């Protein structure tokens, strides 16, 4: 099964790897691939071709308190 990209992705893992291997300029690559030069620059800086995780690094509820969140947490063990 292939890699599933998020809806806003403009590059595949193969394209990202090609960007990282290429010696061409950022402008030339962005023109040839039809993507933004900032995208090329970002892929050049990365050490992997995997998409980065998006969203908060420590997600919190906007409704529940910390105690309530602990109480309903799916990682909490159930001793029923």
C-alpha cells in the first residue's frame, strides 16, 4: 500500500527525496516541479522524506479540566 499524503501536500516522498538529492538551484527545481520555492527550501533542510506531524505537541481539551481528562483518558487502565 502506498504512502497516504495529507490534503495540502504538494510533494510525494519520491519528489521530496529527489529535491534532497538534486544539485539544481531552488528556483530551477521549483519551476521544474511546479511547486513553491519555499517548499523546495524546506525539503532541502530536512533529513527525512516523511511528512512532519501537525497539530499541537501536547493536545489538551478545551472543555474538560485536567482531572476530568485523566478520568476519561483511553490510556487509563480499567479494573472492572
